[in-house]
C-alpha cells in the first residue's frame, strides 16, 4: 500500500505536467501563449505576500529566539506528566502552527535524539505530518489577495491544530504503546 | 485575533529576552525574521510563475471545469455560496487534489488562484468571505495521504519501518480536518445574514487586490 502511494506521489507531478499541455494542444489551445499569459501574474502575486509575511516572520522569530516558548512548555509539564504524555513533544504544539521549517527541524532533532522508532519519535512524526502551518497558510493566502480582516479563519485553523495535536498523541499511544 | 497573537509573540518574546538579560537577541531575531519573510516570498516566485502558467493552460482547455464537475457534490456541500459554474470551484478542486497527493509546492499557487477567484465574488475586498474561510480551514488542516518528508527523515535515522507512521498520520489529519470543517460550519452558521453584511457592502472598497 505504501509503495503504491509513494509511486503515485512521485509520478503525479511529471504526469500532470505532460498531460495538461498535451490535452490542451489536442483541443487546439495555443498552449505556449496560454502558459505565458497565466505565468505573468506569478511575480506580482508573490511580491504581494512580502509585507504580510515579513510582519509575521518577525514576530515568530522574536518569540522563538527569546526562549519564551521553553518557559510556556515548562508551565505545562506537570499536566502532561500526569497523563503520561512525553513532555518532549510539547514544544511542537506551539511550533507546528507558527513555523513549518522550525517544527520540522525540531521533529528531526527529536527523531535524532530519541530514535525514529521510539514513542517520542513516532508521536513527533505524526504531529508534524497531520496539520499544516496555520499562520503561514493564512498569511500567504490572505496576503496574496489583500484581505486584512480574516474573520474566524485563524480561530478555525488553530482549533484544528489543537485537535490534530491531541489526536496524534492519543492515536500513537493507543497504537504503539 | 491575528492582532492579538502578533502582539503576544512580540511582547512575550521581549519580556522573556529581557528577563534572561539578553535583550540583544530581540534585535537580531527581528532582522532574521524579516529576511526569512523576503526569502520565502522570493522562493515562491518560481513556483507561482510556473504553476499559474500551467493552470491557465488547464483553464483554457476546460480541464478545470471538468474537475469541478467530477467532484461537484463535495465542493457544493463545502462551498454552498459559490455559483455552480464559477471558475473558483475548479481551482479549489485542484488545490484539494494537490494537497491530498502531498504536492505542497503545487497546492499553494492553486490555492492562491482559488482565493483570487473567490475575491471576485467578494463585496468587501478587505474582509474574508465564508467561502475563503472554508478554503483556509481545509488547507490549514490539509489531509495528506503520504507524509513524504517525514518518511525520508525516518529513513535517514535508520528506522526499522519508516512508513509505519502513515496510518497514524492519516487518522490524525482526518480528525483535524473534520474538526476544521465542523468549526468552520459552526462559525458560518453564526454569521449568516448578520446586520453588518449590509454595512460591509456599503463600505466596499472598489480597488482590486
């Protein structure tokens, strides 16, 4: 099953990139002109994201570099110990929604330190793979089209991050312990 | 809420650094973060330019319409207020498919393109519509069939079974996505026909993105 899924994953992009233009060409679409026409917007769209992304990255960077997170994790440690949850994975609860690269680095470090087949390694892998970086997705998607009032989108994203985090821990503890 | 989180991270970071007597870390972190923001945006350019070109071909060939029709019922359930033949639906479908296959760098341009189409239906160009919030709910929880990056990392560290987390990840991501869609539905129903919708419309900004 896994080998099958991996094959799909590696073949998907090359197959799509050949199929779309070929199909369009047979439908008499001027494929190259269409490509260039659509591609034009790519630059401006990326540039539109800069202000929102710089603003968000600055706050995230200050928060991480200051050691504020370690302090927050320390506050929660007694509660986790009580449930028998390894508190080593706790920083991921804060890192995962705010920085994809940061939480991936942290997960890699946990896997390196405790081993990929330890409970900590398995929980960290599952958390990392189960949600996307909410703050990044919101910043980029809203930033690209100039939305300043995101309504309840952030609340929904963070809520699903919490649910995903708790679900990852419970599922791993049920399956691997 | 984004304002609160932004100021929270800055102020708590400032206090924590000051308490540890290394306030200079804040200055360094500010410019590091700013640089990351610009680097990431520039890194997006190549991906955006390529995929937006590819998507235009698909659009011109009518492929997006077929895709939207194919998975119509699901999309109509999730996006009841987007007209049935609107181009946004095709982009939403391609964004969801790319996410499912774990094609992260293709999913973002398609998602942004979907947002641009949804923006055309938006009376107030600075405030998100419910459809935009639903699209974000799906993307932030993002169902992924194969967490390829994690499997590669586990392989690097000699895991006996690198792929054993595929099942647990799939379960967890499904739970997160169901939670996101449920929460989105709940908020959406609460904001149905609120008195301030009229207000927003009268205040609508004429300019584009």
